[in-house]
């Protein structure tokens, strides 16, 4: 999204809200980009509980690989 400096001054609160949802905003003077508002990324990702739901399948009837694993553990 690109806005003029005047638009940015009038609606800074709304533009900051957009960046909090991941959107970047380019501020332009006479249609030439001069600044960018973008979301701040944290240095350490915050895990979201349940975000991997459905990504792992456990097959209960597959015991053959366990026998191979037991041989390596001896």
C-alpha cells in the first residue's frame, strides 16, 4: 500500500494498525517513495499452541519399522 505524506499524517493510527497485521505501507512525496512503515519482527519466534494440528500422522498398524529400530538399539 502506498500513501502520500499528507494521508500518512491524517491516518497514522490506522496505518500502524495495518502494519500490526503484517502489511507494509510506503509513504511517498510526489509519487516518489521516501519511507516505509513495516511490521517489526521479533528476534525469537513465539510458538502458537496448536499451529501444527493435523500436520502429523501416526500410523498405529506399522510395527515393522519398530523391529528395525530395536535391532539398532542393541
